C-alpha cells in the first residue's frame, strides 16, 4: 500500500492528465459536432446530394465503433493509450488534409469516413480511460471538468470554422483544422501511463491494468460498478453501440433531406427521437420501483407459504 501512495492519484501529474483530456475532448467533439458547416460547403462545392455525404458519416461512425473496440480492448496489449492518442492526432490531421485535396465526393468516404473514424476511436476513448486511472476520490469532478471540453468545443468550433470558411474557403479551412488536430499528439504525449510510476517504484515492467485494480469506477448507473481492469472493455462496448446507432441514422436523415428538399424533416425526426428517449429515461425510475414492489411482494408470498 505504501507504493500506491507514490502514484500521483488525485494530485500532481493527474491534473496534467485532466488538461490533456480536456484538449482531446475539445478537439475531437468540436470537429465532429461542427461538421455540419462543412456539410453544406461540400454540397455546394461538389454539387453532391445529402445522402452521398451522410454515407461518409455513417462509415465514420462504424469505423469509430470498431477502432474504439480495438484500442480499448483487443489492442491494449499492442500499444498504450498514449500511443493510440498520438496516432489519433496523425490520422485526424491526415483526414482533413486529404479532404481538402480530393477531386470527387467518393473519396470523402476514405478521408472523413475511414481515416477520421480511426482518429476519433483512437483518441477519445483512451483519453477517458487514462483520466479515470489517475483519479479516485476526485474522479467525479475530474470527469466533469474533462468532459466540459465537449461543451467548449461545440461552442467555439462553429464560429471559428465559419470565419475560416469565409476567409480561406473550404480547402483552406480543412487544412487549418487538420493542423489544429495535430495538437492531439501533444495531448497524447502528456498522457503518461500509470504503469510508469509502478515501474519506477518496483523496477519491473508491469501491466497498467494491474495497477490500482482494486479501485472502483462508477458508470452512469450509480448501482453498477466495474473495476479499472474492466473499464476499457466497458467503454469499448458503449462506444460501439453509439457508433452503430449513428451509422443507421445518418443515411436516413440524408434521405429525408433529399426527398423533402429541406432539413426540416430531418430536424423533426431527430427531435422526436430525443423526446422519446427522454420519456423512456423518465419512466425508468418508475419501472424500477414497480419491479422492486413486485419482487418484494413475491418474496413475502413465498415467506408466508414457507412459514408453518
């Protein structure tokens, strides 16, 4: 236990990890949430339909799902989270630069679909995993501050991209955003694995999954806990489900835009699904109480029958 105190949990380098995680989330979510501005420019520049562009977005979400699964599960023995985040920065920059030089919309599937999908999966999930390993008592606050990068990215990137498009055009804006994504490499370089401290203490090479594995990580459900050694796999499955859902919805929304001639139908569908999901979540506590009441009643009945 004395050795564990020498690992900077909730202090020291953990705050550097928090800043690096903020940068990763800020850049990745900022780019993905602001792609709608490029969406309209691609349609205008290449005279393309909305459906053809949403195919690239669908491919991106599928690739994001499987690249997240690889980086957080199957590929953990091949490279560290730091390596995957740095690779994510390189892939992200390459995706936007390639998108700037393509001559046909079909290549957007390769650049923004496949390459940026890999960048998204390699950077986002591993950054969150590293952050969770560096915090214990202050993990809730750290997760909140780290994920604020998504809000700031969604707030700052749209006006910045609009200014870039107005002053440098579509290709210039894509190249500049690609350069900004190289900062993922800087953030990844700061993501020193927790195993570094364990190796320095013991003098032996260890697996980062073996460090602090007795700690618990809370998920969105406060009644469920997973150990740190299972966190990567849990997040991989979660992100894969998110990506698969988006991959189905994007072509549908693009089809609605092409058939109706405007985005109103797409907005109505998206808003309706959000309302439905909110209603389902609102009913979840009620369903839990009803299930608990039913279970308690069943136990009482069994107890009456068993009691002589």
